[in-house]
C-alpha cells in the first residue's frame, strides 16, 4: 500500500509539472508568433532575465535597435547601442540563444528557425 501511495504522489506531481509547462509553452508560442510576424525579416533571440524567459528582436539592418520582449510579446526595453539608448535590462540578459534568423541575414550567418515559426 505504501508503494502505491508513493507512486500516486509521484504521478500527481509529474502531472502538475507537465500541465504547468504546457501552459507556459502556449503563452510563449503566442508571444513568439507576434514577434515573428513583426521580425520575420530579422532575428529573434531567447534570453534569461532574473530566471524568466525574454526575447530580443531586431530588424535585418545595420545599426538597428534591439528590443526586448516578455513571453507575451510585450516590449519591455530597448538596446540601441548605435545611438547610446541602452536600457539597464540590456546588461542583465543571460544565456543567449538565437531562435530565429531570416535567410540572407545581414550578418551572413545561416537561417535559423528553432521553433518552426515560419511554418
């Protein structure tokens, strides 16, 4: 009986954790789709800011501003290094991963679409 109770508790904990992850993925996908629509000819990166996932996005142009967005697609900061308009958040971003980059990107780097945003 004790083994059954332990297994039941483990099952409930895992079910709760999986449900929480699915909810975050839905919110993130919605926000990413909005960013993709706006920056499909640019690039989008994923970061951590105080243990929360945030995204940066920029157009495919020299000296373009980089904007920071939360997982819902709301703009929370601007990092414009060329014109010295750099919000504090820009210095706090960690664990950068490029998740989308258009074809023929100005950087010369290859196309990336980690989450299938262009499909």
